[in-house]
C-alpha cells in the first residue's frame, strides 16, 4: 500500500507540513510507503472541460 499526502498550504513548512510529516512517519514505521506532494509555489489550473484527460 502507498499513501500520498497533499500539502495545499501556501506555507511550505507551516503547521500543515508538520502534521503531515508526523502522520507519514507513523505510517512508514508501520511499513507503509508514503509520498508527500507540496503544492506551494506550483501553478495549478482548473479544468477547462477540454476532455483531453479522457484520452
């Protein structure tokens, strides 16, 4: 199993990051693979209904 956590806070190393880090460390201690995705500073655009993702 793998758990992916998304930090959507604008503060890259703020309280959300601290909490997610704690949770992910606990999961890793139980043998669960984890990944943290930080969204701060990334350009994310909304859906334009182009249907390109339907391939």
